[in-house]
């Protein structure tokens, strides 16, 4: 039995199977994604989704899906399924499904009377290409196999509509055909491992509906272009490989390539291997740059997410090379002490106060996890000192160190911390002033720098900064701590102290250098555990608060209003676990192990083999947001590392 497997009763139950989504990515920024029964439920789904740099910075759905039909004695078995408005499905190929497995590549088995037909797919690791292997395992005679490609040629964030601008021309290539719907886009080559006849009959299929977009409050219906169809005969025991890519290839090598791609994959035969597979898929290497994608299917590279996720994704898996490559890529975009929050190049947006401070933490994790620090000062010291200097004297968005040693930040209409949702031009959780986790990170960064400076005999830095840790510790306690309430304020702005119980205070305990003493650390951990901890992560706001929202659902505005007002984020468990293990040592391992193992059931929930972006604050904590999120996977991997290396935690 496969570790990830669904049976007939689960697959034909559309309420169940359409909720299960599967994404496979490559290292060039493209992916294939759909539900487990290959019926697209989002505009982000597609079999060939790839960057189109001549168009814009988005990924684009080139090949949306393939319609498959088996023909025996003139009777047609339609294996595909599309949704149309009103909850109508046509055709209804899911009724033939008998089994789904994923070890390592997704495999679907269909049965139609005496016919058993198997479909497997794998996404090429280093090129924009999907390979699908069809096998006729059982049949009493030869059957005819017909395939129709459905092309979209549009950004993942938009929907296609029929139009007269489409280029209807095609070109015959070896064992296939090539199309290019619009200028500026890549061509799509669809080829077969054996000869197939192609009939060119351009047509549009209208009003194909995506139920997840409808649920999310977005337009949900689109038209897809079908240029024609392929046909071939298949006999019992025969396998045919279909390739869809942006470059032509020799079909003679498809079977060999399919087998080679399977051999490259980590078997998805355990919880840990699923996490390792998921971790691999966030790394993208384009134009000599290595980046971390924050989440699939709609996130790009985010600076904050990159630095938080990188230790777990790379270092816990002994992938030091990727860690250093990502660091080098990010350092090339450091500007005035700030890293891009999102975007890159001309489109980079630097509206984040904590991203640069998480950069220090990521390097600190390199030292802790690898046990090496001899090259840190030489490699990163100059940039680290520049960030400290820029933050101290002041940089964009009113980021500056005040006389009390604390870091101030904020600008009207901007949300500079990780709680960055904005609705109608106003931050949902406006935290202008002294933010608790920002100042915990600031203190940790300075302490880490002083450690490195001492090892590397940088007396100038030591002389300038050695007095500040004590000042910051005293100011931190005076500013954020309340003896009666026994927890830390979330942020302070003048006379206003926000006493909303939020998870941000946990970082004052978890970071390697804490600005608070043991008594306050224990009080903070206790408060977080009592009001914020769930089996899926930490709530962003206590249920006792009148502003708490326990469900992350409905339209974009309502989701943004709930995003940091009670919604659960799994990545915060990394900090909680670190704080817990620092205070309880080996005695705390069993409790953290329970939290870690509790995520194993998520391997067969919304995002198959990975962890979703967020979860409801209220039980039973349904998954929401992006299907696969980098820092969630990363912090689970780091939790596993921490349990094995409790003594290394500072």
C-alpha cells in the first residue's frame, strides 16, 4: 500500500476529491497543479504553468488540461471532467476512477468494463515540461485513444475569454504539433513517444468554472481554446508517453526521460520524505539566481519568508549550497539597509522592517545548525554592519533606533511587520511604533554581531555597540512588560500600549538572545500556550478578544480582515517549540513531538504531501490560503532538528 493513496469511494466523492490538490514544481519556476482527479478547481491550476518574462513577472497557464477519451467498438469512454456554472459536470470521467497513488509520482487507475487504464505524470526537474505516461493494462482488443489539449495562454491571476486575436496556425513536429496562441509567449509542443495523427479543428470551450475561485469571491468562469485533437491505437500492455513543453524534443527519448525523472525523486513513502520533497520544490534557479518561492500557487519570492524559511528548507537537510546561493541572491538587492519585501529588480518593494533582522537570524541559524562561524564575518560582516548602522541612524518608513535603544517603525497606510494585511488602504493590524518582535529581533541581531565581532577582533564595532544591549534590555522590559497582566504588549506608540494577546511576543523567548529574563519568559510562554496554541499553529489573536475572527473564508476583504485576527499560522510553531525546549530542555521533547507528528494527517488533506498556508482559528482548524507554504514546511523540519539537538539551543 502506498503512503499516499485514495480509493474508489473517495475519488468518486467529488466533495472529498475536489478538495485535495496536488502541485509538482521544477527548479525553473514552473509547475503543474490540479485536484487529485485532474479536474481543475482554480484559475491557478494547469498542466504546464510557466514564467513568461516577455509578458510580465507572473506565471502563466499555457496548457490548462488534456481531455482524454478511450474508444472501443465505437463506444467512447470520456476520462476527463470539467465543471460548468450551476454545478454541472461534463464529461464525468471520475466515475471510472479506482485508485490514486503517489510514490513518487501521481498515478491514477481507471476501469471501464474489461479495460484497465493507468495514467502517471511527472514534471521535469530542470525544464518546463510535463511528461504523462498512459498504460493500457487490460483490454480484450486494441482501443483508440483520443486527446484534446485545452490551451489558456494567460496569467495565473486572470481568466481567458474567447477572442479573435488567437493565432490559429499550427506546425507539425515529430510525433506531434506546436501552437502559439499569442505573440510574446512560449510555443507549446505536444509530442508522443509513438506516432499519433493530428486533426486541426480550432474551437473554444466556453464557461468552464472553477469552484475555488467562486468561493474566494473572484470571477470563476473562463473559455479555453482547443486547437484540435490527436488519435492513436493502443494494445494491451502498451505504454505511451505524452510530452508537453516549451521546446521540441526527440520523442525517442521520452520513455528514458520519464524513468530518469522518477529516479531523481525522493520517494513519498513517509511523513518526513513528504516534507523533504515539499522543501525541494520551493527552490528556484533562474539566470544564475537561486530564490525561495514563498508558496504555491500564487506567491512569488518574499524576502521575509525567504529568511525565515531558509534554515529549515536548506540547513536541516544539509543543503548548505542552496543556503549560500539564496543569501547571495538576496544580498544583491540590499538597499539602504532593507531587503525587498516582495518583487525584485525594478519591481522590488522594500516595505518591511523585520526582513533585514530575519537575515541576521538566518545566518545565526547557520552557525547553530552547522556549528561553523569562521566564514560568517568575512562573507556577511560588511552587509550586517551596514544594516545595523542604517537602522540606528534611520532609513525609509521612519525606521530608526531611539535613545532608549528600541527600534521604531511606521508610516501611515503601511504595514511593515509580518502582520501586513491592508484593507481599503488601511492596515488591519496597524502596529506603528515599537513592535515587540521587531525589538526582540533587533536585540538578538546586536548581540549576535557583538559575538562575531569579538571572535573576529573587530574592536571598533565592540566599542560602539557594547553598551547598547543593557540599555535595550531595560527599555524592552519597561516598554512591553506588565507585572499585573504578566505578558508583553504587542506594540507601543506613545501612551498607547496594545495589550492584544498575539503570538509576536513568543519571539522574545525563542530567539537565541532574549531581552527578557527567565521569569518573564515563562510567563509569556504560558500566556501563548493558554490562549494561542492550537494543533495547527499559533492563533494570531486570542479568542478572548472581541476582534477575534475564527474562520478564514469568504471574499478577499473578509479573509484579509481575518488573516491576522485569529487565523492560525503553522510557521509560528517553530518559535513556540524553540521557546518551549529552551525552558524545558529534554523534558519538553514529548510535547513538541506531539505537535510535530500531528501534522502528518495533513499529508493527505488539502495540499497532498505538503502544508497549507493558514488554518482556521476555531476547531476543527480547516486549511486555507495557499496550498503549499515554504515557512510552514521549513519550521516543521526545524522542529524535528530541534528535538534532536536540544543542547544546541541557546
